């Protein structure tokens, strides 16, 4: 690693090797396979064309990539130098004193989270081996990000504009051969996983129950309206709606309610993806009632046995948002809404 120099400017980060890299990348400038001395990560407020003149006026070969932020960190493993560049438009906002939600000033249509990498392998590799490594890194990273099971709307903005460069040393002269190479010895999986985990820590980016509700298209206001739809022994007033909102937020802070809701959300994902061999949710088996058990448990957790009667009503009528939910979720949220309505009307 001692041949690699990192030069930090307010407009760019330069990764330099006077003895050159063999590089494979998807960079905007110089993407593909090439031998270069400089890997230039340039803040997008700078023009790549003007940067070519100022940063490479001695005509040394380079590759270059624009990025919105120069926020990055370095991690080193055996024979691996990992440079992780991070862009994030999300912030975690307080929703109540106990609940938070991920949001973006740009809105989720334009927001982005990018975790990009420049990886240096301190070995002399062939072009073939470098291509194998590039593919391996891409697959490992995609697989690990998928395993995080992030909320759908977060996944939709994750790594849409990330970049990757894999670099290695080049032979000192034409007569030198390549180093013995075993990709498993490099422990690429560990390097990528630690890189992603560290990026999320530095973003201070975590997700909670409100984020998973948003990912399902379920908003607090929609649940309030669904709750009010079946009120027949009281006036639907602003005060009643405020009580319902307060009770919903209180219930969504209950670890038991969160656990039951997440069990339903995760199970729905597995059912939708046909991930469980023994279950075909499209068949709608008559003996399947686990969703009702979850919904009833939520209603009971909030308002006791009295809520069981309201749960049955909300389950059958499916007012408002409940009607449009998939099979595992409609009963669960019927239980949440029925429990909250029972609590505010009868306590």
C-alpha cells in the first residue's frame, strides 16, 4: 500500500501511484480497462473538462469520476485498500419524542444515497483476474445491500449513481509475471460488508417503524380516516381525530406492536416473492389465519379483549387504507386501527 498516495483538495481527491495502476472502472472518464497513474474523484461543481487541464497538464494517464460529495473514508485489509465515497440526501427527523422518520429536503423522487468504492489490490494481476474481481465486488455488494431489507422507498434511491474502480499493481517490467492469485484469500466479502456498514454509521442513517409504514404506502392520516369510517356511536370531530393520532403514535412506540407489525411486513415480502416453498399465497388457503392472529394480538395489546369485537368489524369491512393492503397486512392494520379506536372511545 505504500506506493499509493492520496491527495485531498477541497474540489477533488486524487489517488496516485507513480508506478501506475492497472484499473478497471465504470468511471465517466477513462472507464473500462487501462493503465493509469491517477484516479481522480472530482466534486461535481468542478468541470471534468477544466479539471483535465489543471490536474493532468503533464499528460499523465488518469481516470476521473464526478461526485456530489467528497465525503469518504479509508479501510485497509490484507492486500486490500478500500476507499469508500459517500453521498446522502436523507436526514433523520424527530416525529414525536419517541419516533423518528427518514426524510429528505429534495423529496424521495430526487433524493439519493450512494456508496461508491475505489479498491486497490496490492498484487500484480492480469486483466482477466481484474475483471473477475470487478464482477465479484459488484455481486457481493448488491447481495449484501439486498440482505439489509431496507424500506422499499429507500432501496429505490440507493446506489443509482454509485461508481466502482478496482485497481492493482502493474509489473515493474515486461518480463515480470503475475502474482499467484486466489480471490478467496482477499476476503472481498468482509471488505465490502464493513465498508457498507461503516458508511451507514457515518451517515447516521437508521430506519424505524414509520419508515417501513411509508414503504408500504401507509400514512398516519390514512389510518385515522380508516378508523373514523366505522364510528357510529360518537361524533367524528377534530378532537376525536387528534386523540386517534395520539393513540396511533403511542401504539407505534410499543416494542410489542412494532414486533408484530414487522413480522407481518417481512412475511408479506417473503410471500410476495414466493420465497417459502410450502406457501402459495395466491391460493388463499381457507385454513390460513396467521394474519388474523397477528391482527388480534395487536388489537388486544392496545385495548384488551374489548378490541376483539372491533377488530372483527374492521377486518370484515376493510375501510379506507385497509382495503388496499395485501393479504398479510390488511388484518394486521385492521387490528392496529381497531385497537386504537377502542382505546380512545371506551377508556
